[in-house]
């Protein structure tokens, strides 16, 4: 009960000296506000860079340097790895050797490259989710050049000249499931198809014997994308350990994470200096206030309040100062961040340039509270030495 009484007296005393309370809280806010804005800018800039990388399929792509021989069981095993986002075979012979035409005009068509694809293909988002057996996705340029639309039936065919003259041709009918919007990676004419259709065309055009069963078919290469930019190098090391030489976009990813580490270190350094300064200033304020109230506190000791209960006095006042200061800084930081994002983020197409999240504000409040408690611990020491008779002597 005595401890609760001291806590109420500490609050009442702080309200009575509201000028000192406000000045102390403003000291906290003045230091915390720029720290919140700096951290918000760091978070916003780094998150924007990471988001740009995650939107770029080439950033998570792992590209083999040479051809090989890969069977379906190898692809199946790779798809089970959590660091693999998408993998598709690359045929041994087709390359850009397919032609796309309308079924009613099987002679005139448009040359295109054929890529084995499927649901989840990063090159086709979000069109990759529309794959079904017997369907293909066309690149925007191919669709425009051929006048193809979603739902149209197309004829995809491949041919090879025979050594003795003439040629062999294999046709496959398919329906257009989607048109993939143009990007730098798919600016040309491409047909994206499931492996069954691609295998049918390749086996039929290249082999005089019956086509291989799907499980026995071998592929020359693969298109591989990691599940996230954070595991690209891990996936590359796995392939290299298996004897495959690969290239990645690791340099650009490492550069972004390097910027993040450097900014984090710089922020930690500035934050540490600020914490020392705020802690020292707050300790001095609380120590002075205890010295000013020493006689009143000794009277509390005289009526039976223990030194331990009396120690709550600076702790409660430190908590009040910390929470008011954190609240003022948070409100100002959110307003300033909104202004920064409006003036610079939207103007330059960078989204939220200054990103202050609720967890940032909660962490800042807890950090300030911890510093305040440490500062209050300094002011507790003289309280423990207050004798009950001091109030009588001074009176």
C-alpha cells in the first residue's frame, strides 16, 4: 500500500511541476524524433531496394554456364528444396525453332522461341497461374504480331530439314491461356508451354524412333529461380557442390544487404550516442528533483515509509517523462514521414521513402523507458540515504 501511495505522490508532484515535466519530455522527444526519421528512411530505402529486387526475376535466377543432361527425377528432387522457387527444363534442340500460326492457316506463321514453363514461373507473373494442359501463354509481342487473343486456338509447329531433302514437321494444337505483359526478359516472341507439349515437339522433330516417356526424357539445361533473394547464394553453392557451374545476381543482392548493414551500424552508433546523452540529462534532472524534494521525502520516511518504497518516486517520474516524450516524438515522426513521402516518395515514384512501422514506435518507447529507468536508478541512490529525522532537523 505504501508503495502505491508513493507512486501516486510522484504523479501528483510531476503534474504540479508540469513545466519541468514537459521540458524533460521535450528533451526526450527532441532526441528521439530524428532517430525515428533516420530509421524510417533507412527502412524505407532498403525495403524499396529489396522490393525492386524481389520483383525482378533475374535477381533470383540461377543460370547454368554449360549444358548437361538432366532427367525428370533431378527436377523433382530440386522442386522439393525450400530454397527453390521455380525450376523448368530447357530442351536440347528447340531453341527458337517453333512457328505459331492459326489452325486455318497452317503454312504462314510467326517464328518464336519455345520455353517450358508452368505455374509459378517468375517470368510470367501473374499469367503463370493460368496454365492448364493443352494451353500456352504467349508473349505480348508475339500476340500483337500474330493478332492472337486469350482463348484463341493456335497451331505450334516445328520443322527440320532432312539430309536427303525435304523436311519433317510436327504440329501441336493449343489454346491461349494468357498474354504475358512485355518485360526486358520477355520482350521478344515467346511461347510458354508445359513440358508435355514441348517434349512432344522436340521428340517428334528430332527422333526417328518413338518419343521417350516423360520420366526418361533428358534435358540439356534448366531455368531456375530461388524462392527469395536471401537464399540465392545458398542455392548456387548447392549446385556448385554437385559439380555445376552457375551464375547468379548475387552481386546486386550483396550490395543491397551491404547498404543495409552499413546503415544499421551507422544508426546503432548514432543511437548509442543519443542514448548516452539522453540518459545523462535525464539522470541529472531526476537527481536534482530528488535533491529539491529531499525534506518532503524524509517526512515520508518519518511516517514509516521504507526506503525501498520511496525509491519508486524517481522511477515513476522517469516513466512518465519517457512515455510522454516517446508519444510526442512518435506523433511528430509520423507527421514528418507523411510529409516526406508526399514530397519525395510519390514525386519520384519511390513509394514510402520513410517507413515508420508500429513495431518501430513500440521499440523506441521501450528503449526510452529502459534508458529512463537506468537514469532513475542513479537518482534512487540518494533516496536510500535519506534519514527520517532530516525533515525535523531542517524544519
